[in-house]
C-alpha cells in the first residue's frame, strides 16, 4: 500500500506507457498523449491514475472512441485521481494532455541559464512523486512499467531519455524505448543543445558542447567504476551507462535515471575529487533501479544500500583511504544534522503518514542506512555479506521491496531463520538516533587534519599550518573543524593564504560561504550572491539561505537575493526555500 499514490494497482495495473509528446519551448509546454497498457485483475474496476497540474483532454480506447473519465478533488501534495471507466474489452487507453505552468517536474530554461547560453533547455525530475506532473500514470514505486516515447522538438536541440535511443526518424521525431520494467519516478527526459563523447564501449558523456570535454575528462574513470561494481554485485543489466551534465539549476547532485544518470555541473571540480557522485548514481543501477523501494517509507532501502555500495566502488577504484575519508565526513554531517531532525525523521523505516515523501529526506536514509549495512558486514564478515547482497539483488531483480522483505531475507540468509544476534534490528530500523554499535571509521588523513585544526585553534596563524598535498576531503574536514569559534579576521587571514572565496570546488566553496555568512565576512558577499544566482542545487541553497536567515539583516539579504534568483530555480528547490523564507 502506497499512501502517496491514488493508484489501485491490485485491481488494474499499468504495464507499459507509450508517450507521444511535442515540446514547445516558446509556450514552455509539452503537448501530446500517453497510451497505457493494462493488466486487469478486477474487470469491474476503473483505472485510477495520478495526475497533477496537467490539463487532461480526451481519453480514448484502443479504437479511438472516448472513455468516460473524472478528475477527483485536488490534494495539494498528491494531485488528483484521474478515474477512467473501462469497457470490458479494454486492454489499453490513451490519454491526451498537456503540461501547465504548474508542472513541477519540468524546468524550462532560457538560453542564459545554460552553460553555452545559446539554446533553451528542458529537463525533468521525477523522484519522488513528480512524474504525475508531466505524465498521467500510476505514480507509485511499487508499479513497474516498460515505456517507449516519440519526442518532437525544434531543430538544433537533441532530446535524451532514461531509455535506449532509437534515433531520429524521417519525420524529424526522436524515438526511445525502455524494455526493462522500471518505477515511474525513473522516466526522464532532457532536451537542449547537447553533444556526446564516448568513454568506453558502453559509457559516455552528454553535455553542452562548451563543457563536454571537461566533463569527459572529469569522469573518465566511469567504465572502471562499472567494472568494479559488476565484480562486487553482479552484471550491469541496463546496457549503456551514460552521464548527462545538466545546467547549474539542476536541483540535485545526481539522479539515477536508468542508462542515463543526470548530474549537476557543480561536481566538475577539475580534479575528480567529487566523482563519488558517479559511484553513487551508478550503484543505484542495482540498489534502486533494479531493486526498488516499494513505498517512500522504504526510501532508505534505495539510498542506504546505495551509499554502502558507493563506498565499495570508491574503495575498489580509488583505495580505502579515500573511501573511508568520505564516510567519515558523512558521519560527522549526519551527527550534526540529526540534532535538528524530529524523532520520526531519524528512523530508517519512516512513518510518512501525513507527510510528503520529501519530509523524510535527510542524511538519515543515506548515512544511517549505510552504517546499518556496514555494521552487518562487520558482524558476519565481508565474504558472507557480499554473497548476501549479491543474492538480494539477484533474487529481487526488477522488483519493488519493503523493509519487511529485507527483514525476512536477513533472517533467512544471515541468521539461519533465527532471531538476529549481535545486532538490534528493531533499534536500527524502527527507532530514532544512531545505535551505539554504529561503526566509526577513522582515517590517518583526517587525523592529520585534526592536528592542524588544533594548531589553528592555538595560534590562529594561517601560515603555520601544514597543508601540503591536502585533498578536497581534508580541506572540508578542516573547515568544519574550525567552524566553532571562527571570526571575520580569521577568515580574512585564511582567505589571504588559501583563496577560498575564489575556490572552483563547490563543496569547499559551500562550507566557506556558510562560515562567511556566520562571521559577516564581507569579502565573500559578491561570491555568495553570484553562487546563489547561478546554482540551483538544493543541497547548497538550503544551508546557505538558512545561515542567512539567522540574523535579521541576513534575512533581508536572503529575501533580496531570492527575489532575483527564485525564477531560476527548479520547483523542487523553490519549494524548499519558499518554506524556509516563508515566501509568498
Ligand atoms: N535519488 C537521489 C536524488 C533524490 C532523492 C531525488 C529523493 C529526489 C528525491 C540521488 O541518487 C541522490 O542521492 N543524489 C545526491 C547525491 C549523492 C552523491 C548523495 C544528491 O543529489 O545530493
Ligand atoms: Zn541516491
């Protein structure tokens, strides 16, 4: 049972969607139809779809004759139920529709908002429950469908999808198909001036022409990552693995759309220091896309497994030290963030009744989820745990699963059918906080940084610090380490020595800008504004606006910047910052 969908798949289930859309960049609208193929267990039942912010037109049967339909009351979070009365012989229906200005999944960008600033751009973001705002369908991760699509767009633009590309036909339309059953949140489309560069037979980069070579260089290890992943947990089952680098307003770091990960350009640091994002999205090809959370309460099954798997890929390709540094940073972040979460949000298996799936989004499903798996690995040993995970993926391939499914599988495969020993599953899965047996990685690289933090705390002498050869993760640890008790003059000294304000590494810049706001370090003001005007990644926006909003003058400044920047953000980021700033 999925409380975030109106669909009733036990009675009538959609098995395939066939999209036909025309993209109108002037009107900022997609217009066309979707044919839905049906499996009917209850012949008396209507087809119930999710639909939000769509203008629904004619609904017809396979023969083109109309079917009665009705749009239910609007729930501001879930949209409306679109109920279609079926005739006894109906095996499919076609719904004609167009998107509207309120279609949250889509972001239409003006040329100025792209990297090359020449052509407009469009991209979609489906997770968690936004696919219903661009396609009327059963928008639940418990319902898997195959799909195909015909996309028409202006000449000079190239559409790409989370699907196999069949190319452009005589009629100018582009065709796609996804033959493996996927949950609706993984249907994705982007369209703009984009070019392709291969990395290997099956891997490559899509990005705007002015950025594609830099992106290819940054992500040249992608094929090695896929091979490492396959060696760990079985074959990559999706054919190609490509990356699409989006314009900077993309609201997430990455999105694991099958065959084609969508990624923020903020990971292009020039030194591969942020490529764990690729390991993460790639790992979702197993945990998430192959084995999918059945409801959003089981979201940790997607993200916790993925972070664990990401770490294993990083370890295989870049070594244990790098992988463990990233873990250590994430755990510190979790512990800082946990304090601000309500108890229900600290639980892995969340009770989302009365909540939007987004309300459960935090470091908990990610980092606490991964720690749970790391703890199990510790308990049974790596060889047994690897075999366990591989079997989990193989036995549940192309299925949607719940936390209860995992518990049953754990009991059967790791604990010989008896109650688990050596770990309190109830505490890990159903209770708030971090259990005392949570593993705590400690790395030599970050221990060295701790010494410099101490030195800094004693002397406040930027020139006395021993930072030769430090990598991004060490700088991040350093900046977090000195955050307590820092002031404006210290920031000035550090900036003079290390030029943080002009850092081209968005992770470092993000922490630095937060410190700058806290200490009213005016020299970073212009950079902050520029960053907020350009980048739409929610993970950066939220803490920066939050930090600004802590003082009355900062709040005023936040609102002044947001008034200008808001139209440039995707609806997902707008929603979060609207709430934060109480924006009307
Ligand atoms: N699937 C998520 C993004 C997501 C989650 C979108 C929930 C909408 C709702 C993706 O795999 C992810 O976790 N992205 C992270 C990056 C990652 C390296 C932790 C992000 O966007 O920051
Ligand atoms: Zn993820």
